[in-house]
């Protein structure tokens, strides 16, 4: 088993092929990977809470531990029936986040399973949905922007109540008559460098001992992928910290003004 479970509301079904997390009024649920990783390509298929999911958050992310932790986030903010989910992304480095970008999805994420991927290598982080890149966060250490590259991270997922902020800024509360709320997971894959006892499974010459190709270690977006990402951002992005001048009146973060941030 690749994961450790954090509550009894997490279940394994279909001979280990399907994992579910549930939320009721007494408890949320979650799981974490037994392995820690230092760079990799992480894929998971999710089917989100259907119906009235307002107030709930389904999170799927990489994170290290401690006050100066690194973190790479997918968070799915629930909504009233018929209203779209919001896909919330964020990158923390050395304990500092506030790098949110939010998107609507171009499909119903509760009707079927869809793939959500994080590619994390020394040069960039790429968030993808069904193989389409939606966001790229580049390594901008050259202009003083911390980048997650020194702390191994585990994979986490959780389903929890966040009705103080998740839906319309907390105006819409969780309807507990709809509980339990359940999200489903399958087809997890980590083509990644495993960190164990202070060392990586990847050498400098072999990007990943568990990888069939190791292409992700130096992967970047080609022109076709860049165009697909621009299409998503033009049509489905609803918030970008790099354009929120009201939030940072003292000036946008350097990765935004340096045009190294997508």
C-alpha cells in the first residue's frame, strides 16, 4: 500500500483500485504517501463530490513539514448544485505562499474521473488537467524568488469542511443534510525520485531509478503546450495573484513583473 490513511472515513474499494474520502459533520478524512519525493511527475484521477458541495474542499497536494515548508497545491472548492467548482492552485516555498491562481474547469468534475498532474523538476512546476497544462511556475531564484528544491515532500489528499471561506468567501455554508460528502481517487502514479535516509533514488546521471524515461526531470512546455495553457488561462482563469494590484499595493512579486511566471 502506497498510502497511510488519516481517518476511518477513508476507504479502499474494488480490490485496491479505488480510494474514497468522505466528510460528515464529525470528521473529514485524508491520506498521505508513505514515500517522500524530491522532484517528480505525480498523476492522480479524481471524481469530485457531486451535487451541493458548497463549503467543502477536496485537496490534493505535495508538502514538506515545518514552519518553512514547501507545498504545491491543487484544491477544489465546492459549490451549490449547478454552479462550477473552482480549482485553486498555489505554490509555497520556504513557508511563503500567496501565489494563488484559480480556474473554472471546462467539464463537470463530478460526472467522471479526470487526471490532475503536478510536474516538479529543478526548473519549473507545471500543473495539468487531463494532460492540458494550466499553470507554470518557473524557478526564479536568479531574481530572489525562493523555489521548492531542498525539502522532500509527501503527497497528501484530504476532504474537509471550510465553509468559513471556501464558497463565495464563506457566504454559502455546508448543508449537512447532504452528508456524507465523498470524493473518489484512482490510477495514482508517481514517476519520481524517492527520498529516503537523506538520499535520493535519482543520481545526477539517471533522473529517476523508478522512471521509464526520466523525461520529466528536464521537461519544459513546447510551443503547442504553451498555446494550450494560454487558451485555458484566457478562457477559464478567474484569479491571478500576478494581476492583483489591490492585494499588494507595494508592488507585484518579482516573478510576476519579470514575465517568468505563467
